[in-house]
C-alpha cells in the first residue's frame, strides 16, 4: 500500500494507488455523511486553519464544510489582497498561528511553491494542504475533476479529455494533467491561443492545438478555463468577443465533441467569454457536480493527512 500522506502540495508524482485511494475515500465519506446531511466525528478535537492569501469562493468554503462535516474545528484567516508575501512575514504568521495549536493548514498563495515552504517551516505534527499556489498546483481541484469524470466515465483508457483556455497560468490545468496522466487517460489535448499555452516540453504526453474546432472533435470531456488576468504579464489578448469566437464553448462546438461529452469548469465562470451561458447551464454541464464533489474530495484529503 502506498504510504499515508502527511501533506498534499501537488499531484505530480503521486502514485496511482494514492490518487485512487483518495477518490474512493471521497465516495465512501460522501455515503457515510449521507451527502452532507449527517455529521461525522472522525476529526473531532482537531483544528484546521484556512490561510488564504488570494480570494476564493468554492475552495475555501468547501474546505470549511469538509472539516466541519468530519467534526473538526475551523479557523479562517483571510488575507485577501493584503500585501503579505513570502519571507519573514509569512513565517511569522505561521508560527503565531501554530502557537494556538493547529493540526492542518490549508493554504492558498499567489506565489508558486509557498505550500512547500510551509512544509519546511511548519512545526512537526502540522499538515499542509495546498489550496492553489500561483500557476503551479491545485491538487484538490485535480482530484475533484478526475472524480467527476470517473463517476460518468470510469473507462479512462478509452477517454480523450480536452483542456481549453488559459493553460499557461492555470494551476488547475497542471493538477488535472498530472492526475489524468497518472490514471492512464488515453489522450489529453490542450488548446488555447499561443500566448496562453505552456511550453511543449512541459507536457510531452499532451497534444497541443490552437484550433478549438479541431481540438474538440470527438472528445469525452472538455474542461474550460478562465483567462487568469491576475497572473498575466504584458500579454496581448484579443477582445472578449474575438476570444469567444475562437476559444469559447458554444453549442455548435459542443456538437463536434463525442456523444454525451462532459462539460466542466473549475469556476469562476465568465459567461460569454470562455463559455456560452446555455452550455454552462445545459444538460451536459457537470460544473455544479464538480462543486459538490469538491467537498467530498476535501473531506478525503483532510481525513488522509489527519488520521491518527
Ligand atoms: N478557482 C480556480 C483556481 O483557484 C480556477 C480559477 O481561478 O480560474 O485556480
């Protein structure tokens, strides 16, 4: 059996067995808590700190719900857009909070690598969970995305998944690619304007496209991404209407995908920029299922790192 995780900062290089264990546990906990209507006490007496240096809606609230549903106490330390950054200030904050006795820190930060720095500086016994660092990793999003796909299409070795949009700045894309690849997906396609694509060497096993109509042909799932302007430096982008015309998911394009193609998006959605409203709200949309699965996946991760 692969060893229990003490921290979760990335899905890169996690064994397939560990990823599958977390997905199976997410489903087991979903059933045990009767889809959230029953509270469990497996983490009673443990304290989870949400330390968010960047804004968040879904991730923060679902970590909070996940911890509470397992019986843990939660502290929210919301720094929003504050100027606190890497360096002394961050570690001072960490040690101050640790002095109040914590079991896990859920951290989001604009600088890639911050969760690993916390792992190096955190007191022993404190687990660190990455809730998104820069453009590097968003492991619980990666897990909830593959769980959502698995629930509809467990035949991964038959599936083609397309990720479209601002891949260069997306930690979600990176964690999705790592998870999908480890789970043996048949093909991963990436599509976006050249300025928003990763270097080809970063993902040698993915097929890169710049023509969305060609990329979506026959795919089983399409994951749309928002333009992450907060991470862009001097990039010349087409205006929103021109972007939608080339890289927006509308019904015409969706009709080119495989039958029953799953439509996914990590949120927040920008309707009319990367996705048409009737597709986001349409019968093939799995976007709200992703949100629901986010709570169960985060319960599984907290349970993994905090189990005694
Ligand atoms: N919510 C996701 C993230 O934090 C995706 C996004 O912001 O576009 O990375």
